C-alpha cells in the first residue's frame, strides 16, 4: 500500500503528510485552506480539489484536523460519505471515547474500515523511533496499514479492538500529565518563595522523571493485580509527605489549594486504614464515593 491520502494540513496534518512524502509514498492531500498544501505539492504531493477527490485517490485515508467537530464538517457530506465506501479511515484527530465510538459506527455505515488514534507528540517530534502514537480498532485492519503508519511514529501502541481504547488511554495519560502539572506549579511556587532558581527546579524534575515513570509503571501493575501489599512505597510515607507540603505551604503564606486537595486524599486513605498498603492503594479512596466509606474495603 504505497498510496495515502491526508485530510487536514494544520501543524500536525502537515507534518504527517510531509513524512509520507519523504518516505516515498504517493501522497494526495486536501485541506480546507488549500494554500497550506503548497510546500507539499512542491515536494511531490498531489493536491485534490475536494475532500471526496482526495479520498478516492487512495485506499488509506489519514485524517488529522482540529477536533471531531471539524472532522464531521469535512466528512459528513453525501459525496464524501460515498467516497469512503471500501476505504480505511485512520482518524488521528484528538477526541473523546464517545466520539471514537460514534465515528466507528458512522464509518461502518459508509462501508469504511476505521481506526482511531491519538498522537502524543508535537509535530516536530513526528517520525522518530520513539514517537508515541496510540491506536485502536480492528486488529486485521491495523495489520494491513501498520507498515505505512510506521512512517509517522516508531512507537505505535496498538491497544486492541476496542475502538475507544486510544482516546481513553489518551485521556488517562493526559490526566497524569495535568495532575503532575498542578504539582509542578506548586513546586515552582515553593522554590521561588524561598528565593531559589525555578529553572534549576525544572531541571531537577526532568532528572527524576525517568525514575518516576518506572515507578508509575509498577504502581499500574499493582492496581491491575489487586494486590496492594507493600512492594515499593508504603502509603504512610506519602501521607506524611503530603501533610508536610501542606503545612509548609501554609507556613510560608503561599497558596495552598493544590496541597490541600492532595493532602485531603491521603488523609482519607489514612482514615480508611490504608497506611500500611502500597501507595497505589490510593485508588481505593477515589474509587469510592466520598460518603461511601464501606466501598474502601474493595481489593
Ligand atoms: P491546527 O494547526 O490548528 O490545524 C487545524 C486543522 O483543522 C487545519 O487543517 C484546519 O483547516 C482544520 N479545520 C479546523 N476546523 C475545520 C472545519 N470546520 N472544517 C475543515 N477543516 C477544519 O491543529 P493541529 O495542531 O494540526 O492539531 C490537529 C490535531 O492533532 C488535533 O486534534 C490535536 O489535538 C492533535 N495533536 C496536535 C498536537 C500539536 O502539538 N500540534 C499534538 C498532539 C495531537 P484550515 O487550515 O483550513 O484552518
């Protein structure tokens, strides 16, 4: 399969199309604002006049536009829907699990195979051996396009047949990132309040991140196994650490909203008798509704 169509030439779609061109694919492109294709056409891509023409040019259609609203605006015309019959649509636009399910049902109605994906890298990071992209959908369809999609990312995590898996894991990993962002901002506030260099703090965070990545991989396995016997990090240490962060923030007179929220979770873990379990047992606190303490006894 050497031909590929790319719909959407924003920052990410352009990077995707350029990689396919550079890898020697026969690339047809379409974008709402046609001028964005100029540099690609100069490199050998073909600009289609309409999205339907672009889809007709290749069996494999890769789409990357702003959001699913934009995707619908492009796809849901009768001509485009008809052109999709017999095609493989790989949707790399970021969306929610619900949007992925809805898109699969819609694509199947048009006679198209459908894979859903989430890109976890910036446009300039595409095409590297370690570029992470999540994909899900029919495994036979994935097998048929895997070799082409490898042009975009060396680290494609295929998450299986559940179409919503890529969007769900994208949400889950972003949840981790934004939780860490809140903690990072509090850390920056702590450092600057003490007159310390926040740039150095950023470097220290970078230095500890690989170790913490390995740690969270372990904690994920603990949650999956359901065995919260202490194996790496006792909850008790974190109950004390989070309390220390809260009290120190208050003593310095800085904003303590973020530490107060985190301390609240760990205090609930303490009250639920989880202090002598592995740190990952904190999930028992958030699984349970705040008023339903009895649910904390779940494994
Ligand atoms: P972008 O630069 O803002 O480009 C948006 C694209 O969507 C353009 O091609 C734009 O067409 C098109 N578009 C928007 N509304 C449209 C509509 N109503 N009808 C038709 N086309 C429409 O966005 P991007 O950075 O390429 O991001 C694309 C996707 O990649 C997003 O889902 C984003 O979450 C994901 N992503 C991006 C990054 C990143 O760092 N950029 C990283 C990971 C994932 P026009 O050119 O005509 O405006």
